[in-house]
C-alpha cells in the first residue's frame, strides 16, 4: 500500500474548495435557528470572521408547522393557522437576530437570508447556488427519544449535501485544537484526516485512529495472522501520519489502534480525550450496502456530544 500516494490522490479528489485542507478559510454558509444548540456554530463562525479568514453568509429558515384548528369554517381555520405562523415566525427570526448580535457584535455577518420552507432543502439548495465551501450548522445532543423519533437537521443535511458539513456542538466556539479521525485506509478516511488537519489551531493535535472489528480480531488470532496484521496497520498509520505531518508542520499528529466497531471506538476515544471534533468521510454506497452496513457518519451524528465534520464522497471514491 502506498499511503503517501493514496493520500495525495485523496486530497486532489476532495470536493469543491481549491485548498480543501483549509475549509475554515473559505466561503461558509452558517445555518442557524437561533437556539442554544446553534450557539457553538455561530460563536465559531463569529470568531473566524473576526480573524478575517473567511467569507460568511447566514441562513435562517423558518419551517411553518401544520396547526390543526377545529372549525366548521375552513377559511377561519386557515386564517387562525396563518396568524399563529406569523407570531411564531416573528419570534423565530427575533431569536436568530439576538443570537447573531450576541455572537458577532459589531462584526455582523454579510448577507443574513431569512426564508420559509424546509430547512434541509433550503440549506442544500443555497449551498449549491452560492457555491459555498462548507456548511456550518448546530449539533443538537440527542436524547433516547430523539433517536427513536427521527433524525435532526444536521444529519439529514449531511446525507443530502454534496459538500462538507460541520455540525458544531454548543461547547465549541473557538478554533478547534484537538480532533480524531477514524482511519480505515479508504480514500474517504484519508481525505477526512487531511481536511481535519487544516482546521486545527497552531500546536493542535490530530489523532488517526484505526479500529479493527472484533470479528476480525478473532479471525486473525485463529489464522495466526494477528502479528503481521498489527505490523502492517502500524506501518500504514505511520506512513499516513508522516504524510500529514509534512503537510501541516504546525500541528501534532498521533496514531492509535483499537479493537471494536469504528463509530464506537472513535466516540469512546473522543469522549475520553475531550477532543473538539470528530471527522469522517462518507463512502459512496448503494442503498443495499447502506442498509446492511450502516454508516459511521450517521452513528456519530446520532450519538456525538462533540462537533462532527462530515465530508461527502469524492469523485474517485
């Protein structure tokens, strides 16, 4: 395996940005609903804007909710629903304005677009039409009920978008200093590692973590190939580490190996080490493969308590 060559290929196939390893310096689309869940996303983008390293546009989307109003007169029910929506809409945009003023202060973002409709569709369509490099949105920490009822906006956007999505937890409002990437040596994972490296502050730390499923661990032990496997993985991780460190000498790059499923191993490490964000690259799969194998990105977004960066599949994936 030529890790350095594969890393170069992965980088050159990264979507959109001419310098994909510096996404936070690009054209950012900040989507916010004014809630506490979006405070981290707005605070981070405000800090980037104060540093003058990026161009920012803000998108606030009010989604009218159906309000069943019992009435013998359909027109009266419709007017009541519209009146309720108007009050909710005014409250929604007022909350967004207060959040932006609190986070940005005098450095108000350019172009705050207020629209009504589906948040996911609006975010994805705006990102395409405006040729944005990165979508930044809040990350709502999920309860058990959230996981049973349905997916949140950030997760649905990552599934529909053709460009990177940074779902920012409320606790992250500054340039990140620690990140972890799950490495399976696919182009997607190596691209995620390269991009994550470019998003860290000076003297930050990027950890490349390879997780081996427990079934593979048992099989390797039975077949007597455990030691060669470990040596091969370690050598490959070292090669990737050296490649990224050479491209980003201002940060520290470390490697870790774990046994267990990828999403679980990455999440446990992220919690234990209190990293600022987890980065993952989406694989290009058909519907059957997705249903059978699931998605590490989906699992992380549903369980994460820290920020998650999700990259779409590259053209060469």
